[in-house]
């Protein structure tokens, strides 16, 4: 499985961006996809996830972005989106998309970086104040 993230850029505080993550290869094996971010000098942190197996529903976002970020999927395109609204300077980071073939009944497992076995190259988001 290969992941290609896009959509990052420079935006002012309060602005919006939409990130895309397109999966290719053996996408039928993917159970969930997620977004993580890493700011300079900080650890990679969870942002959002969504189950991509059409038999299951489930998604979640980090408390720090709740009400501002929305994750969605288009299974016909093997693509996951992250709509980011009302961006703040603290959202500045490199955003990574990830995918996993692992299935967990409990959603919280999909908030851990260790759950994911495929990672994209990252797309940079800079929010100016």
C-alpha cells in the first residue's frame, strides 16, 4: 500500500485547508486510515481517523481539533480527506496520513501511531498569526 498526501500550504489564522490522502496498491486490505501531525521539536500526535472498510462505521478526531476538523472518505477513490477550518497557529505541523490493515473493535486503538503499518510522506501546513 502506498499513500500520497496533498493539500498542505500556508494559510492565515482562521483560514481553511483540505488535505487529501490517496491510497494505492492493495487497498482492499486497509481497515482504517488516519491523520497525524508533528510540529518541530514535538512528538507525532493523533489528529483523526476513519474506518474505511465499508462494513463498519466509525471515526474520531482529537479533542484539540474537535469542531474544527472533519475527516471523510471516498472509497471509490480510495481517498481520505481532512477538512480543516478555523485554523490556528498551533495547528502548524507536518501532517501525515496513515493506513492500517489491523482491525480493532474499539475505536480508541486507531488513535495510536503503533496501529498503523503504512505511512505517507507528509504535507506541511503553516498557519500564520
